[in-house]
C-alpha cells in the first residue's frame, strides 16, 4: 500500500471561483452546519441512524473547498464526513486531506493500532455506522488530491501549506508529505506532537496559499499565505475565506471539545532555512 495514495487531480487552474475555503472542522459538525448556513448553503438531512444521508445545495456559482482535518476531537466526525462526501460527489465541494484524515485512512487500512490525538473518538463514533458507510470512506479519502491549484493559478489550497516550486513539480511523496504535515523533521515535543516549522518565509509564489493545520487565534496572513485554522475543536471558531472577495466568515465554537496541548500561533521558521 502506498503511504500517500491521494491521487486526485491537483492542477485545477481551469476551475473558476467563487470558492468558500473552509478551515479544519475536526468533527465539529454543528459548527460546520452553522458556517455553511452563513455562507448560503442549504442542508437537508434524510433518514435516521447510521444510514441517514444529507444533501447540501450550494449558492449559485460557489463551491466549498475543505482544507482537511475533517475528523477527530469533535463530537460528530461521521456527520462531517457525510456532508463533505455528499458535496464532493455532487460537485459542490473540493477537499484535500489533512494529517488526521491520513491517520484515519491508515486505521481503515489496518496500519494504526494506537488510537491517539482524537482518532479514538472518531473510531468510537464510527462503531454505530453501517458497513456501507465504512466501505465508502477509503475510496473517498484516496480520491483526494494533496493540494488543489485553482482559478487560473491565483489560489492554492493545501492542508499544511505548500512551496511555490511544488505547484508545478512532478507529484512526489515528499510533496504529499509536506502538504499534509508541513515543514517537519520527524521530531516530537513533550506532548508527543510533531515539531513544526514555519514554511511561509520560503514561499515566493504569486498564488494565494490558503491552509490550516496549525491553530491560530485569528486568521493569520504572512506574505501571500493565509492560515484559517482558528481552532474550532479547542473552543475557538470555524472559519472560511470567501474567494475572490477575500472576506473572512467565522462562527464560534459551541463548546470546547478538546484541550489544546500547545498555545495557538504559527511556529518559528526552521533554523538555518533559506528565506
């Protein structure tokens, strides 16, 4: 099994906006429904229990783009997956995988035994879901591209970020890893979390890069990059960027679902990394 199987098309420059780029949901489905409603999407649930389904109707000429980390930590990861998969099938949304989605994929493939950092909650919530729902998850996750390049090249979306040369380079495992995990060196901190470095000083492209992965108290711009993970699962907010209007829309978290192990904010650059 390929470590990073995500094989969706990355070069979507022919796809034009408007787009609503949505930050890390982390199983916070109530807030996702609140945010989609604020953005003008209509949500209709059908059926009951593990076999229920959902239809999401987007506003005219708009599509959602999810930056990944759909699951873990929040109370309704399966319903978040239902919404995103339904929108994805209908052409109402694009999505890229986050590191938590990647870990879910590895668990589904039998390669994760230790359930940590919220995956335990997702697995518990999946216990009441139908076999058909379980069977739908792996094909969906594997169909996602590690990043998407949109709107004539003016917009790029990747979960943890991307460097400009990666947009046009042949897709490799290293690029997939960077898009999912960011700039890391394999070391972990005292909480068992990967040590991250700020890659944004090394980004020199013309595309606007919108990403999540590292929670910030408010959407944070550095150069031509914008982080929109505002820590919904930690009691912060769920945030979207309306493109090309460059309008930020946020809804507050209804509760604190998970205690943050480190303070919000983008990390420092890698020591000695070229600017």
